[in-house]
C-alpha cells in the first residue's frame, strides 16, 4: 500500500490513492424571507378631480378603466383606496410617479405606502 500525505480536510477513500474532500461544516442559516408587501394608498382631498385619479390609476398602475373607477370611488367615499400592492421598491416608484404626475397637474393628491402584515 502506498503512503499518501493527506491534508487535514481530506481523508483517504477505500480505494487506494483516491482522496476525497470532506464537505465544509455548514453554519445554520436563516431561511430567506419573502419580500414584504406594501400597499400604495391614495387619499381623498377636496381638490383633486375624480377624473384625474382614474387617469393616474390607468397611467401609473395600468388598471383598466372599470377597476380604476372602482378604486377612485373607494378613495372618494371611504377617504382612501389601495392603488396596488407591491414589493417596497416598486411601491415607492409607483407612489413617486403618481406624486410627480399630480404635482405636474397642480393637484395635492396624497399618496402613502403601508406595509401589509400577514
């Protein structure tokens, strides 16, 4: 039998001259968390026209007219409405785009982002 110099992290296999590495010892890892969900919420005010809210919901959130109108009515009647639910980065982008569109049209539409806790 041949004598082999074996490093500490290697052990000889049953077959002569074949060396296999031992797998590295793994640390306990946390399971990756699913990205949080965030609701983009439009708030009612006395100045932003309902037509503009429908337009913003169609342009920024890509809702069809019927759905955009239902969300707008929720904003009007209940004081707020959920425009969409997204990961944080997307929610922030949608909120920013909507705020910019409102600002360009000189409307004070208020948009907030709220985390959805499951």
